[in-house]
């Protein structure tokens, strides 16, 4: 008997698809915002923390049903995981269908440790009025002068 041909997949050593990396980074961002460990998130959706790690790195692709589970547990719409990736509103990428370089995803401020720590600290402020005033202060400071160069 002849076996059906295998579907071409990612070879060991191939880099993850940038979209999988982006979706994984959004999972990590929301998990950190909620103060959940990888282990707790894994328990909530029936996975090990190692599998959650692979999802967050983009090493493993997240299927539709798993994405639905994640959106429920993390209390966000499925579209949250694709924010900033809207192909209708996104500018055209030079090079047609070629994937953007990996550096573009490394420069994403949502993946920076500083952003994650800032958001986490913000949500630990229990008084909603204080949180709102801090939010307004941050917006006012950002609008009040020239942008400082990023490190």
C-alpha cells in the first residue's frame, strides 16, 4: 500500500511564521496583564506550561478552537490576538507576499519587558479612579512634547 504524500510543514530549524509569533506575543501580553503564570493558563485550557511557552514564542501554531479557548480564559475577543495586523488597514508591504523581516516583530513595543511590567503595575492599582488619573497623566505627558529617542 502506498501512503498519501505528506503535507509540507515547517522543517526543524525553520523560523516560526511571523503571524504565529505576533499571536503568541499577544497571548503572553494578556496573560501577564492578568498576572497568570504559564502553568495556570495551561491548566485552564488543558495544556502543560511547556505548550503555552511554545505558543507564546510562535514555535507552535495555535488552532482555531484553542484560540477560542484562550480568548475565553483571557477574557478578550479573538480579534485581540490579531491587533495591529489588520490587512485591510495595514500599509502595503514592499515585496508583495514576502514575509516581513523578523526585526520588525522584535521592535514591537508590546513585546518589550518594560511594556509588560508597566501594564502589569498599572493593573495592580486597585483604585479605578487612581488608575484613570494615571492613564490621563500618561496621555498628557506623551502629547506635551517631542518624543524621546528609544533605547
